[in-house]
């Protein structure tokens, strides 16, 4: 070993010793905070978002902002688990994109609780059987997840966080070539996100929708002549061959997930507020209902309609706006909207997720 190489290795060993000492010091401070809060847990989605944002802004490389953010997410997840691991309900089984989003947001040290449906995610958190729930709400290619929107209308839970997860679909199979694939299983949203690729490369294959991409991978592991559209992780879990990766039609394909809890998130300075509104049945009602946001310079980033499920051809409108409900412009706008709309429900204010 050269003297120069030994110098670098000795320096790395010394830095590792410092990192180890500082990590444990951070963990002890996290434990002290937990004791001050009488064992009620130290997870604060707003605080964690601020920590990640601050660290990413201070990062000068060579590690990327995403790598640094992921490292600190795992550090916070491990520190929190010393007090009480969080129980996180998500749409299962293991290997779904919801599974990946739960790990991205809560880290490897949370206790992940897969459920059979989006409804069950809501029910587990509402009943106190899980600390938080994570549900898909929209995809950049296929649009809104209707069941999630419908359940948000009814639930007492608050949106306290969001996750933006880039989606890169893989074609997985026990087979070793595309020519052997006669049937493709996947969730309906994923089939839609890969529609053009399937038409070009597997035009003769039957497409069958199943409850999740992980279920598609499970079936593909048990049947001949079958492929699944799912993640690499799902392929590894079920021992499948990776035939083709990145088969999504849109390279920027991203799914947005919401974090549901029994409490609100505090302002962080970079927040989003979600609401659901209903307009009175009169000319100009929709314009009047939305005008206060413009009047108070509150930017609308989303407007989605859904059947009200109360009367035929009546609709409710889901809105996302920039800012927190405690920010003065947002607060004033919502106050005026409440006076003009026939129904208003604030679904939650929460930190904007980094891409």
C-alpha cells in the first residue's frame, strides 16, 4: 500500500468515527425530545420537510441533493424508531409503488402495513391501527385516482404530507423473450401509462387489469406465457426476469401520493393546501366561488371535478392552492369562499414534496 493511499484510508476511517459519534449524539437528542413529549412520538411532517429542504439547500456535492435527502430521511427514520416505530398503512401487497412511496417518505425503519384496498388504508388510520396512511391521488399521465378523492370527502383525517414518486415500469416474466408473452397483467393505471409501448411491442398480447402491480408480478411468477408491468423491486420479490425496463410512454411519468394523519401539519414556508368545494346551482356560481383566490393572489395549481354521489349530475370540486391555511392570504381567501360556496372542506395543508 502506498503512503498516499494509506493517508486517504486513514482519513476516511477518522471521518467515519466522527460520523458515528455525531449520529449517536443526534439519536440521543431525538430520544430527549421524545421524553419531553411524554412518549407521544416525535414525528412532525412539517419539521422533517424543513430539515430535508435545509440540508438539500446547503449541499455542495459531490453527492446529489436527492442522495443527501434520502440519507437524512433514513437517519430521521432510525432516530424516530428508537422512540416508537411508525405504523404506516399503504396499498399492498409488498412491491407496489405505494410500498416504494412509503419507504421514500418514512424510511426503512417504519413498520409498513400493506392493505388490500385504498379504503382499508383510510379505515386503519381512522381506527388508530396505523399512525399514518399513504394513498395514491394522481398520476401525471393517467390523472386522478377517483377512489382516493371520494374517500377524502368523507374522512375526518387530514392530509399532512405528500410524496412525488417517479414511475419507471418494467416488463417482468418467467419467460426470457417478448415472443413468449401472450398475456400482460398490471394495474389499470399502469396499463394506461404503457399503452403505446404495448401497442408497438406486444400488440397481440392480451392485457388484463389486476388490483395492483405486485399482484401482477405474483401471477406472472406462477403462470406460463405471462408478463407483468411492475417495479424492479416487485420482480426481485417474485423471482422474475427483467425483460425490458422503462416502458412507460412518458419519461416524466410521476405519481403523487398523499400522507393521511389524525393531525394537521404546521406551516413550513413551502406548502400546499387541498380543499373540496361545491357551488350553488345558479349562473356564475363557479366564477364567484373561485374569485377570492385571485383577489388574494393565491395560486390554484389543480382543479378537479367529481360526482357528488348525492344527486344526479351534481359535482364537487377538488382544489390545490399554493400556501398554508394559516398563511394570511390563504386564510382570507377561504373565508370568502366559505361565504359563497354551498360546501367547503379543507382537506389539509402540508409541505410540498420535492421531485
